[in-house]
């Protein structure tokens, strides 16, 4: 049997995710094809639970043994049988002991000297210090009464850069500087990357299927149909010199949402269609139609639609799925004259699935516009959950039972409604942040986009930025078409005396971060909050890097507090989400309406994962704080390091508000090498790390490293970087929550030694 590189990579990634414990699962293929291997299904390892209940009978723990949850196994078998699939391979990982078929593995695979699972192949994947290693296949040989072993050596080539976080991982490994250069210069397409920039394979597969089924060249998936529509309208408004929306729809959310785009609409009646010649591309006309029966409308009015193609007037058709509905296939060729087809859809609630498993898609044949929309989606964050996409792909395949478990969320019991998990998460976040209300979003950038769009208005053109913002937040503020009417004022952390001078009642917001990324500056939230509150100006704080464990910005005057829940709150690199915590009930009411109109709710599957991950958040944050300080102090003392940046640095304690605001450092430490050149950075970064992973995210339970400016400011000039005081070859360490920091320090010591040779 041949295991594809993709399937093997997924099994390895699951082992990395579970490290230092063993992981386990199945590889499934078609029943009628012996060589078919299609899907990896991670299972829950219950060995720790069995050991706690009866340590004499089960002396092993998850560290050196595995037992697949029988309830998950049975549920999967039932769903596979109905879909014409079967389990072909049982896999598990070996943390730090290499890939071999142990005596215990043989014992579990045999029954009275014969194969316990006839026809099943066993795959063992080594996980060495949290990294993928070798693998072996074990097949029972009935003639010999033993197992034939096939070795699969570790792929150490540059191409094998891997996925961080397993099946639903949110980031990819970036192995070398040359790899990064090729990617940034368009010479390489990366298969794995941060999930907003490189959509997860589940989302890419789903988009491909949608494009084929609807006979369109492009399909772009969003968190909902509403999000897809309003993101398209926002794009068209910003990319055209003039936009005049002509609307035929009874959907109230559209008219309710248009003020947030500062767009109005001219209404017309679908029963009395106006002549196409009444519309003009030069006048900026845009047609949006949301009929009750979209398929019939398009079919019956094909000639009318075709006229708009000649007139070059964009036409959008939209259908919002009712609960539990699924869009039918387009039975005709792509309709001439139709520019964009947008549809929403969701899966019906069942004993396995909560309500709210939703999505939306923009379908189009316009190459340039869809490419630009894809770039816009990266910045604005309304991306479809990979877990939802996996379920939708199963829906296409005709398998809708057992799908919750197949998405990596099985608990072995009937699923709780998605809102239960969302309510539990927001209740806990509000308690930690002293907020009145909380809202969960598809991503951290979707949360930021919602607050910025809600607050930015033409009548309040001024916005004030304190310190260095996350690069994507900055892009979102400045790249919007409406930025041409906004007056952005940038104030350094040590220039707060300017704030009182520029803060006026026509200011839309003051925005900052508790700890700036990657230079770890700490703004004086108390001082900013008092000034903003006095003028009645909304004060927005991104608290992701500090986390609720280390700072509560609302106590210092913040009106809105934003988190990427993908980071510290989750920690496992397999969840996508964002959160906004709000101080006043009035502001919460406005944000709730905005979120509903735009369809920017979190997937209930992601909310469930987040709820589970948050149970030990406070404990993990203590280790994040401790580990990052240990790394910072080590770097400060090292002769190869020129400067170290971290929030709780003792070098500027007299002027920093960190002792007042922060109860811990968080996980980020950045530094510059003494010989600050690209060649020296290459010596540091390109060599082997044993315990540190090369990945661009942060808040991971595993320590990560990346050349941050080369990822976020690659095309900026030296003058641009000098203006924001960001060294081009700065290195960012995102400390993990490991119990033992010594292997991390040893890794850094070895890599720094390479820079002095």
C-alpha cells in the first residue's frame, strides 16, 4: 500500500499536535478500491482516562500508549458504511522513540496469532521533539505469522514544510529564508500558511467543488452568504470611482447593513423589470437582485440579463438559504450578463450537528475582480471555517452522518447546540475582561474589521493610531477606498502629549494594542483612556498579545477589546476565531446588529473547540509568561545579540507603563543580531532547530520563531521601516507553554553560535 505525501503529512501533523502524547486515528478509502486512501480521521486517545480509572490494568498513559475511543470508532463505522467507505489504515504516533512496530503494537493487532483486523495496514509515525520523523507501515503476513515492515524515511527536503496544528492547522512551517523570498516574490505557491493568507485545504477543496457544480471559473467561500454579499459590495464601492446601487430585494438585512457601508440604494420591482438601457456603467450603476426563486428568475429573464453584459453593468444575484437548506446545482450554463452569483447555505441541525453550520460563496467568471476579492478576504477575515468546509465537502459526497466527529470535534456524546459553547466562551471572556458583552467572529481580523467598519464614518473622518499596529490592521485602516476621506494621525508611544492636541469630537476612534507586535511596546492605556473618555471618543484596544490573563484594558478606559482567539486562548494551532468584548450595553447592541447583518458569527464547531481549549488557559499563560522571560534574559546576556524587545523589559522600567498595566510578559520576545545582516540571519534561521518550530503565528503552546518583518513588511523600503523603527532582519520568538524551557534555550544557543562562526 502506498501512502501519499499529503496523507502522511496529515498523520504526522496530528502527531505534532498531540506531542508529547501519542495520537491515533484512521485513514479511509473507497470500499471497492483496494488502493484508495482519501481521508484522515483523527480519533481521541483515551489511554489517560483508562489509566486514571484503573492504573493496574492500564499501566500506560497517553505518553507511551494509545487506545481509540470505541464510541468514536462505532460512529465512524456507521457513517462510512452508508457512504461506501471503509477504514484501510490504523495509525498512531511514537513521541521521541522512533517509528517501529512495538511488541505492544503487535499484541494489540493480533488475536490468537491471527490478524485482529484482517486487511488493515498499520502506520506508525515518529514525532521527534515535536517534529515529524520517520514512519513505518506494518502489514500482517499470514504465511509467516508476523508483520512485514516497510520503512518510510523522513522527508527532509525543502518542499516538506508541513502544517502546524494537524488536520485543521492554522499555519505552515517556513523552513528557510530562500523559501520565504521565493514565496514573497511569487516564485512559489505555498500549500500551507497562515489560514487567512493560504486557505486551508478543506476550504480550497470546497471552493473547487462549488465552482465545478455551478459552472463558474471562480468560487470564493465566506463565513456566510451575508458576509459574501456585503464584502463584495464593499469591494465594488471602493474599487469604482462611482457606485449607484439598484436593488430589488425584500431582505431587510441588506437595507439595514447599507449604512455601515455608507451606501444608499434605488429600489425597483422584480415584477416590473426596468429596461436594461436605463442603466449605465459610466454612471456607476450596479444591479443587485435577490428573488425568492433565483434559479427560475435567472432562467426566465435570460434575455434581460444578457443586455447588461453589452452595457458592462455589473449584475449580482443573491439567495439567502433558509435554515437547513442547501443550494441546488445550476442546471444551465453560466448565465450571460450575470457578473456575480452569491448564495448562502447551512446544514440542518441533528443529534450530531448543532445549528449554524453555515457558509456562503461568491461565484464569478471575472478573473481580476475575484483575485482582488481573495486578497481583500485575507485582510478582512470573513473566511469560512475549515471545519465547516470539511462538512460541506462531505455533504457533496452524500455523507451527512457522523460529520461532527469527522471534523475533529467528537466528544462521544450528542452534540450540544453551538450557541451553548459560544455563550460559555463569551461569558468567561467577559468575566476575565470585566466587559458587559462579548461577541465571537470567524477570525481575529473579522473582529477588527467589524469594529473599524462600525466606527469609521464620513462625518467623523479622524482616527488616531497609538504605536505600531499589527500590519494587517494597519492595511485594513489604510487600504480601504474610504481611507481617502479619513485623516489618520499616528502617535508614538512616547508622544502621548500630542494626543490631547489632536483628539477632537470628530474623531472616529483611538486604536492601539496592549503590547505591540513585534517590538513589544506598551502604551499607557490609563492615560489614553482618560483623554478619549473625556471627549466621548471610542477607545479600541487589541489585547491579543497580552491576553486577558495579563491585562484588562476596559479597566483602563477601553470601550472595545479585541482578541484573536486563534492565539493564546486556543494555543493548539487548530482553531480559527476572534472576539470583541464591549464595555457599554449600548455599544454592544450596535455591534450585535452589525454582526447579524454581516453574517459574521463564529462557526459553532470553532466555538466548541475554543471552549475546550480555554479550560487551562490561565495555567498555560503562567508558563507563557515564565518561558518568555527566561528567553528574553538569555538573549540579553548573549554576546551575539544586539537588542532584545519584550513587554516587561527592565531596561526602560522607569518610563514604561508595563508594571502598572501588565501582570505578565505574554509570549513574544523579539531581538536583533549584533551582526545585523541577511547572511547572518540566514545562519541563524536556516539551521536545524530541535525544539523550536519555524512558523509565523504566535500564542502556540509550542515555541515558534520567524523573521517577522520579512513576512509582514517584505516590500517596504528601508525608509518605510526606519519610520516605524522596525529592523528589517528582526527575529521574533513566540514562546510556548512548555513545562521545560531548557531545550528551547539550548536550541537558541546553538543557532546563535552559528552567527559567530
